[in-house]
């Protein structure tokens, strides 16, 4: 799906450009998207009854629902509703469904900088030379 890919790409670009570059040397963005042929994940739908009544009354002002408990019970027990009748007032509810999955991961490469003064470098070189001389003397004695 190109819209999903472009959305993932733009979100990754935003994350990379807003990073604190003083400590990062770079970022590897890993994006994966897969379509699932025979799978559907349906989200549960919890309806707020008062919002449903308000939606109905907004859509069908000539067929208002009464919120009196006795009348609501009477309407719920009425079996005369045919949802396939095109003249019948209905509200169709679409709940969320997913038929794909996505993953975006970031691998950050941190800067590693070390600086040594010339004195420190000379000290390391002297210690290395002394170790080498010691090893050579031991090798000659054997």
C-alpha cells in the first residue's frame, strides 16, 4: 500500500531530522510492512448509548428516539425492524479492522571520539617499547 509506505517514510524522516546530532553519528531506519491475505483483526466496538441516541436524533429528526426507559425497552422488544428495507431508518457502524502489520525500528550509531595529548601518546609508546624490550630479553634467554 503506497499510502502506508509514504506515511511510514515521512514519519521516519521526521524522527531522523529531529534527532540530537551532537551525540549521534547516524541512524539506520528499518521499515517493514506486510499484507495478511487470510487474516483480519477486528477491534471491539463499545458504543456509548447516549451518543448513539444523539447521532440517531441528528440523522433522523423526523423519527426521534425517546430516552424514557420504558419507551426504550418497548422499542428494543419491537421485532418489526428489517435492516434490509431501504426505507427503514438505520445507522451503519463501521468498526476498525486491520489486514496488515507494520514495524519501524531505529538503530542509532553513537559518535565515539577520543583525544590524547602528545604526552599521553609518548607515555603509551614508552610503555610499549619497555614491554617489547622485556619480551625480547626473555626470548634471548630461552
